[in-house]
C-alpha cells in the first residue's frame, strides 16, 4: 500500500493580478522512508498556462523506484454528438494526433505508449492539457471510473534513485480556449489539438489569413470580406476558364 503523504505549502494564498507578475506556490511532501517530493507551481496573470516544476530527493538509506505521473479527471460529456469539434481525451503520440471518444473509454481501458508531447481533455471550445517540458517516451492510460468520470494518466519513464540522489521533471498545464494561435504559443505542437479533419490543410491557412486581416481592420466582418475578395481574385483565372469552356459547349 502507498505510504501516507501530507504536503506543506509555502503560502496559504496566492493572488495573481495584472500588475503582480508571475507568482509561485511550493508544495513539499515528506514520506516516512525519507523520500521528499517538491512541486513548484508558477501562475501567470496574462496566460492560460501554469508551469509545474517537480523535484524528488531520496534522503533515505535505501534506493527507491518510481515514475513521475500526471492525472486528469473530467465529468463525462452529454451523449449527444458535438457539431463543433471533437469532445473527449486526446494526445499527441509520436507526432500523430490520437482522439479517444468517451464511449471507447467506457467499453475498455485504453493504453498507449510512445513519444508523448501532451495529453488533454477537450470539449467544444475549451481544453485542459498536460505537457511535459520535453516530449519523451511515456505511457498513457485512459479509463472511465465507476462514477462515470473520465480519468487519463500520463506516466514518465521509470527511474531509480539511490540514497542522496534526486531527479527533476517539469510540466506545463494549459487550461483555456481551443484557439490555434494561443495553443501554438504554448508549444509542444499543442495547436494540433484543433483538427479540421480532411479539410485541415485548407482550413488552418484560411484561419491564419483571417486573423492576419483582422489584426489590421479589427473587425471580423471586414476581414471575412477581404479574404473572400482575395480568394475570388486568386481563383479568377480558373473560374474564367471554366466559364469560357461552358460557353463554348453551348
């Protein structure tokens, strides 16, 4: 059985305001066998990201083995199909997007392994994600608890600590909108979570172009109009040729 662990906090309260800059909260846990676990959370006033630094120190006399892990739990979504985007658990595994629908996790436990850049729970507009600071070989496990809550685990490669040895592992947590530009700034190819299916190769460039024009006119209505006119101009030779061919056939 797991040894009981209580954490001490560096502060009873952390408040982040637009003028405060980043703030940190340190949680320190000490096990009876001499293992010390330290987690430092860094909160930002202008970002949806939370940085997490973990440090594990073996101050005991015997070696210990284990692995750093991260866990997400989410209430199950409604059964009706979403018309706006994927809803469920997703991860970027070996450079490929894996989307696991809640129904599959109800039927059986899902296990995957490989180079994991991030794992996330997504709904129509928002997502919660865990990102290792450096994508590495790890394991993923997804399942549905008896309560109906979806649970997803990320496990880093196992390590062995001898007496007086320590190991560190850093993560980022993203809790925010499924916005391509914001996700791209977070890193680890988190923007791959926005997937337009077979139209992805066309939709994403158009989305970036729309945002580009909106940055100048500050009005999405005018930005859409400009983008529409630009597309008409680009495809005018093809449209004109098709129209001319139809006239000749008549």
